[in-house]
């Protein structure tokens, strides 16, 4: 995916969406990029003055945000197990940006994931995709070896309780749809 190198040129600002760079068809990230660009626009250009240093930093931050989101979306396709059609075979074997390679290498080396530069998607989002798509770490952080098994069990039990409590308070899907998504059709 090619991104614009400049989202701000003189007095023209590309806020997001297809003009700034198309990332994924569901458009949730596109909506985020538009809102983020508006916030960045207000921060960098609170009046009618357009200093080159502000324009350059606006462009740098816009490009970085777009590339980080691109990397997260590409990850979903790269880690596929599907090879039933040419599209999925291509995705599985395609070259990916260095950011994707770096995140995967760091994770597979010993399970580490780090969030850089206030990325939109945090560590848990990356973990959900990486692990959920079947990639596994070859090792784990050695600090775990210093925790007593009872402490590990306690922490895992706490996670399980949080999940169970959350699930027990959620409505059934059919009930949610009936209350929030009813249509007259």
C-alpha cells in the first residue's frame, strides 16, 4: 500500500479516507484517520499561519499513523493459513513492510510486543491477531520463572474471573439485536 508522503501541502489538507490512502474495506480505521487528522490539524494550525516546520511535522505524524495502521491490517492477511485461492496464497507469501516483520520477529523470539509512538492498536490487539492467527512465541520472558506457581495460578484465575463476570453481564446477541437493531422492514 502506498501512502501519501504529504497530507498537508500549502493550504490544502488531506484529512483521511481514500484521498489520504485506502487501508481496509471496513472503514473503521478510515473513520479514525479522519478524526485523528482533524485533531492534529487543530493542534498544528490553530490559526491561519502555516509554518513549514508545522507542515512537516503534521505530514510526518500523518504518515506514521497511516503506516502503523497499515501494518496492523496487513498482519491479518499475512498470518493466514488459507491457501484455497490465489488471493490467500499471495497474502500468505507476500513481502510485508519492515514494521510487520519487526513486530512478528520480536513476538516469536520471546513473546514481546511493544507499542510504539502511541499507535492506535495496543499490545493486546496485536497479541489477539498474532496468537489468534496461530503464531506462537518460541520462548517467554524469564521473569516468569521467578514467579511462584501459586502466583501465576492466582493471576490466571483473576483473568478468568474478569472474563466470566464480563460475559455474565452481556446480553444474548438476539436480545441485543432486538433492543438496539430492530428494523421496520
